C-alpha cells in the first residue's frame, strides 16, 4: 500500500470523527433539549410522579444543560446507555445480546443482494434492450416501490401459511448451536451441527430475501448503468480494437470499472438494510435489534430507542468509512483527492 | 515511388456501412474504397464526420452497437477480413497484424489497471497457443526506450493518470509497434495533443515506421500534418472517397473539386480563411450520386444521379469525378 | 416550437413517465374526491360488527376489516392522508434543503462547510431510525410524523442543490453577472435557481415515493398515525393477526402503496431522462 493511500485513509478517519461527534450531540439535543420533560420520557408512561423525580435526579436532568452534556459524554464513554424499562437490564447489555441476530441477517441479505444483483446487472447491460433486460428493469423498479414490510407479510402468507414451506418466524426451530460467534449459520457449520444449520437456513430465508429486495434492486440498477457507462468508454474500444479476448474485457477490465460504482453504493445500502431491519424483524419475529426497537416503541422504552439510534448511527458511519477505504484500494485515483 | 510497384497490403472495396440510430439510418460509408501498399504511409483526410474513423473501425470490425457492415470487402494480405471468423480475427489480426493508435490517449487507457498490465495483456492473448506465456519485460522496456520514455524499467507499475498526454501517446505508439504489425492505423494521433508535443510525436512515429517496413493508415483532418507525414493521400467526403494520389502531387495539382476547395480553405499567408460554401450533408438523407454535388462549383449532368467511378487521371493518381479540374 | 411544448411531446412519448404521471393524477383525484368515490364514506369512523372480516364481494370490493369497515372506502381516504403527509413533508424538506444547498454551493467559506457537515450528520443515521427516534420523543401523531420526515429528508435536497450550484458557480455566465455587480442574493435567485430546478423537481418526485414508503412504515410500527385512522401502514399492521384467513386485509393496502410509489418513481425517472441534457442519445 503506497504512502499516499495510507495518508488518505488517515484523512478519512479524521473527517469522520467530527461527524460521529456531531451525531452524538444531535442525539443529545433531541433527547434532552426537545422534550418538555426528558425525565418523564425516560420514565415511561406507567411511572408515578415520584418515580419521575427520582429518575430526574439520577440522570441529572435537573442540572444545567452544559453539565448534562458532560455527563452524557461521560456515560457514553463508559458505555452506559441507561437501563431498559422493559428488560430491566442495561441497554448496552441488551444491544450486545441482540446484535448477532441482526448482524447475521444483515450479512446474509447483503450477500444475497450482491451475489444476485451484480451478475444480473451485468447480464442486463450486456443484453441491453432485450426481453430479459426489460424484465430485470421491471424488477428493479418494483424493488424500490414495494413496502418491505408488506412484501414480508405477503411472502409469509404464501410460503409460510399457504404453502407451508417455511417457518413463520423466529431464528431457529431446534436447539441453538453451541455459541462461537453468535451467528447461527456460522456456528452450526463450525460445530458440525447439521440439524441446526438446516433450521437456521430455513428460518433466515424469507427475512433475508425480503430485506435484500430493495438493496438487490438498487445494486442491479447501478451495476447495469455502471456497465453500460463503461462500455461506451474509449478504453473498451481500444481493447476490442487491439484484439483482447471478449471474456477478458468483460471479466477483468469492464467489471472492475463497473463494480466501482456499485461499491460506492454499498455504504448507502447498508443504511437501507439497517432501516429495513426494524420492520423485517418485526414481521418475522427475528430476535435482533430491529425487533428490540419495535418492542421499545410499543412500550415507550425511551432509553432503549436512544441506544438503538446511537448504535445505528455509529455503525452506519463506520461502514461508510470502510467502504471508502476499500474503494481506494480498488481505484487508486481516489487517493489523489 | 510508383504505386503499382508496391504490393497491396490492404484493399478496401465497395464498403457500405450504416448506423441505426434514434433519428434514422446513417449511411456512413457509401461504397468507399482504399488501398494501402506494403510499407506505405497513406493519409486519410477529410472533414469531421466524413467517415474516416468509421473506415478505421470497419477495417478492424469494431463498430459501435447500431453499426452494420452492409456490403464490401476488406482484403488484408489476401484474406477478406469481413468474412473471417470473429475469433480468428481477434487472435491473429487485431492487435497483432493490424494495430491501432487511438485518438485520445487520455481516455484510451483503462484507469484502474497499471500500464504494464495493459501492455502485457495485449501481447499475451494472441496466436494459437493462448494463455499465459510469460511476457519478456525486456522487450517492452526496449520499445519504451525507443519511444523515448525515460527509465522504462520502473514505468510499468505506474497507472495511466501518472503520465502526461504526450507520454501516454508514446506508450500507445509502443503498444502499436510491440506486436510487430504489418499495418498501423493511426486515428488522429496528435489531435488531442499540444502543438509542440505534436511535432515530437510525428517525428517519432515517422522515424520508427520507416525503419521497419510498416504500413500506416494515417487518419487526420489536418492537411498540414498529412502533408508532412504521408506518402500518399486519400481524400474523403461524406462517406465517399474522392481523390487518391501521391502527397506532393495532390497538394500541388489537385484534380477533384472538393480537394481544391479543401486546400483553398487553408489559411493563406494573409490569414484569410475561406469557407467552403454550403453545409456538410446529413448522412441520414445524403445527396444522390456524388455526395459533394450540392456544393460543387463544377457539378452538372450526371453528378446528381450517379456516383463516379475511380478514374486514373495521372500515374498513381485517381479521382472520382465526372468533371475533374483541368 | 417552444421549449415547453417540446418537453411535453418528449414526455408523452416516454411511456414510463407518462404512466407514472397518470398514476399520480389518479392519486390526487382520489384524495380530493374520496368522499364522493367511496361507497361507504362513513367507514372512517363507523363500525359494523356484523360484517367483520368479509372477503371481497360486490357489496364490499376489497372486503371488510376487523371492525366490519369497508376496506375500499378506507383505502380511498388513506390516499388522502398519504398525500397530505408526503406533500407537506417533501415541501418542508424542499423549503429547508434548497436554500441551504444554494448558500453552501454559492459561497465557498466556513458556512458552506458547516452546512454540508450538518447535512452529513443528519444523513449519518438511517432515516427511518431517526424518524422513529424523533417521533418517540415528540409523541406519535400525524403532525409529528410529518415533522420527523421533513427533518430527515432535507439533506437530500441540500446535497443535490449544492453539487449543481458548485458546478454552475464556475460557469462563465455567473462570473459575468458577478462582474456586473449583481449581489449574491439576486444572482442566486435569478440565475442559479432556475438552472437547478430540474434536479430539484426530479428529486421531489422520487422523494414523494420515498416519503410515502417511510410514512407507511412509521404507520405500521405504530409510531405515526394511530388506529382508527385509515392510514395504509396502520391498516396493514392491524391485518397481521387475522392472517392467513383474511388475506385481503393485508394485500390491498400494500398494493395501493406499491402502485403509488411506483407512479412517483416512474414519473421522476422519466423526468430525469427528459430534463438531463447529459444523457447521450443516438450513436457514439
């Protein structure tokens, strides 16, 4: 890795740091400054006035704002995100607990979108304006217009209820595999647990496909236009004129240029997936952060939602940073910026 | 040198090429003809849109989508390239017997691969035994030296954006010469470059080519450049070839009315530029017969109905005109 | 032929954009005339326990829901809600985002940097999650949903206006007006703004689609509209416990969402193709 690339990476880190800081401040602002009574919010609907007062004192809401901000950051650094009303445990514990489920779902969805989206995008571009291309483009357009929770329900209805092919919810139907990473699919492979693997796969199928659908549509669309764009370029003409084998042109030269435009989208896609996770987990009863968020909404568990929001924001920024770095490795021109 | 004595390397006959676009069918080449002899530098000149680049792309059979070769033949070393199998063409002709120096050195390199990778890939995939024969880098370094790229050993790892325009064009020249081709098609190789760089590149090209008995089809719209570099010149207009003759004679004693107009449009010492009256015709609805007839001062009679045949008006000098000048 | 007429002809030839336009038109008409079009307009508040969960029939086109209310009528009124929420939300985002984008793009100082960084921060949290957070803080209701949506969508407008303004800023004609002594405000409003209007319009259409989806999600999660409001997302949420028997209950509201968002997306895409002069046509 050249020095220039290294410098670029460091610069990007420095760029994102204030963003995260600002994010934390934004959340502080929304949770402490906007509400009429932050203590009541945190205490929940069932709280008595006395309980609210206790909470107010405990969290320091009775102190002046700037002191509150200091306390807020202190707590954050220590990883203290308060207590969940629902579970009674620390929010941070809850988050760690639910994290693997969402991670697994997100990874599988991302893989589906990429492994299906990129090839289909390339095919659509190479066979431009054919019947296949039109069908695929129809799919792309639908993918961005369908409400994912509705799609999930429809799939649940058809495959789960009417056809009985897939389970209706939850993450696994047999006892969980031994804990290694917390990702059931990985763990069942690592512990050679065939039963668990099968069950895990059956359970993740519908949620992952549903979650993947909008991202897959976006990836396919961008890959297609990326390939079409590159196909027009002078260097492709030159490569053809100089007799490079067509297979080489497509799979080596064209692909890399086209994939670049797709990789820039992956950061965005991750955001889509995160957002989608909330509804998908709700529909499929998937015990991850999304379902946790939903339950917290229903119960007005404010601290929990605050925790989820913070986590989502930080994760999103982190992923974007990683994508940026990866892009630089693929396309060295970026380091020049 | 007498045209007849030179063995014909490339003979393009009656080439008809069309493009299907949203606006209609563009009749880009209308029975165009061209001959390049062994070791000859032939210039193909004409205004933009006259079909020069289409001719180049048709010879190599790399037309953009929408482009179709309707009729004609391209004989190269005795074989009709248009009748060849695509695979054959790719492994034995393109990038091997016929190479290209493209117009825009800035965009003709793939930006995300190193220069070395691209050069090697062009050399690798040729001939019957395809696949990864190791390419001897010293041969490449040698050629880079010949095109005056300093310290060639370290350059292969670099990326295209790290080179200047002039250097990139030198690399292009190197890539065109490395496969030891019989014919190099240079498509406006200096148009995208500074005037000062242009002179160097032209000198370099003519020097390299002369030593090796390589034919060059030199495409340009710049008459000055053509006169410096080319032995013979073919003049094209609106998809038709108009005149074909030795460079000095074409410039001193042009016979086709279009060539005359073209030469007169050059800035003269007083700096006056004379426009050729009329407009370049639409290639979707081109004029009948000789396509220059609507703007031709000598046009009469069959000019608007029939396309003139090639007539030898002097030794080695052809014209397609019913009423050649003088 | 005037530019407008030419644009209209191109537009009507583009089947995709035109279909989208028709769909949007239908949506607007439905929302306006829901009271007249609905066979059972009173079903936004009246309940008929006797007719619970009846499948689609001549009497009830799309069946009835858990309270015996006619789903078709409620969908029509839902269109009104959806349209109102989205128009106001997108409108507000536009009013916040565009001026900020213009300022950030035109000036090249600390203010621009600040504006764009703030936009980045708002974009750093996925919109739905931020909207949920805001809605929970303010309390679930339709006005708060509109507020949450506006606050989370404006950065998109700012980004695109910023990019276009930056490009334009260096255009010769802007330099010319500056040289003539036109003040920045005038330059921005009279010269820059008309030229960035196309991307703004395209973005608005796509933004409508996106906002409708997000509003439905919020309704589904119970964060926005509350029962008995006939909002499409809320209806789907209600329907869940009655599946698989009452399949019509979940299917039709979702189809409505799909059609409407599709319409806005197609329209926006078609507009982009027409308005963007950078799209290449023809050969080479």
